[in-house]
């Protein structure tokens, strides 16, 4: 049996191997390093044990719920299989111990007024006259208008925006793929205006980040979430979904839902349209995009009306 090194070094080796294969593992990586620190601080050496896993899964989560435990267990399982190559005594936990690790929570679907109010408030952020209000107004507007993930928007560089063709390039997304995102002329115009302000405040090269803080470096996600939290509180929004508060990611949900709703109302060929939409928003599976039809009551109502129209047309059709 090969002696186990520290758990932190094992996690680091595991993450390097997986990331070299194209997996980002941003959130799982943080969770695994948390597990590793927990293990090393306890002085644990040797193969991963059932008790070690259960102590971490149930003892470290702020919100001690079976769902949270199941998500942490899901993160541990592939790492434990990796450790099995070092010591065959490694414990591999069953996935179903705490129930399902995945569930769909109904998102907050923003109204047009809420999005307008958000952009107005973002444009009034302090310090007045600095780049900050223009940055947040444009950032949130871009996500609302294209359905980009926050991480994708923050990684954009000047070279990724083709203003002449109204197209931006999203590189190395959540699933290690790149894609082209066509823009509405109004979105291109807004980005062009911001680019002028951005370059006037902080000189930029083609590979410079598009959205930056006062120091000229890329905006951290935590900083953006903090700014959004302050705006949300100031606007006094109440959550209409299953999450405690409206989120930045709900702007992406809203974009997809509104587009699907419009297609339904127009009688579009949904199967072909959803394939295009899945590609546009960077979903790995079209089923992830189809979920929005079942996750939002408004969409279910539209789908129901369309089905009733289909049944009525069949009734009126002459017998063949």
C-alpha cells in the first residue's frame, strides 16, 4: 500500500489532472480544498474513510440540510475514486445516502420594469463621474440582453467584441467550449458607448479585460455580487422564485424564458428554435434549455394554450 500524502496535495494533484482534461471545476475545487483542509487539520493520514466524509459533509455546511449534504457528497465521489488508485481501502460513498444532489429551483423572472430600474440604479452608483456606474450598468444590461453567465461576461476582453459585425466571442465557457453570440444593434451601441468611456478612464489593449474595476484589473465575481446586493436592497425587490433573493443569474433565466415565451406566442417551431437557443446560451444539452418550459408557470400556461389550439384544429379538420 502506498502511503497517503497530505489531503491538500492529493486534491491539488486531482484538480490539475481534471483541469488539464478541460474541466474548470471552479466551485467543486473550492469545496474539495475545504475538505482537504478539514482532513489535514484533523491530522488524518491514510485512505479516505466513511467517517471522515460524513463528518465533513454534515459538520461544515452553514445550512445543514440533506440537499446540501448530498451536493457535498457528489463533489467527494469522483475525488475518492481518484484516491482509490493510490489505496484500495479508500471509501467510495453511495450517492443516494442523503437523497438527490440536484434539483431545479424556480428562478425569479424579472419584469421589464425591474430590469429598467436595475440599470437606472446601476448608472447612479457612487462615486459619481467614475467608471464604476457605467461598468455595472453595461454589465447587467449585457447579461439581461444576451443571457450570458456572469463569469462569461467578466472574462470578455476587447478582442472578443466585433462591433462592426455585432458579434462577441465567449471563450472557454463552463464546458470548455467557445461560441459566437450575435448582438442586437441596441446592445452593440451600448457596448460601444461603454468602450469609449472605458478607454477614456483606463487605457486598454486588445487583450485587456472589457469590464474592470478602478485599478484596471478584471472585476472579481464577489465584488459584482456585493454591488448587486446593494442595488437589490435599494430597489426593495421581493423574490418570486424559490431562491431567497433575486440573483444576477436570474437575468439569464429571464432572457431565456422571455424568448421561449415569445416563440410560443408566435407559434414558432419550438424544436428548431430551442436547438438554436441552447447553442446561443451555451448549454451543453438542449434538455437544460427545455427545462425552462416546466420551471416557470407563465411558460406552462402558454404551452397549454398552444396545445388547446392544436387539439381544436384537429377537431375541425375534415375526416380523411
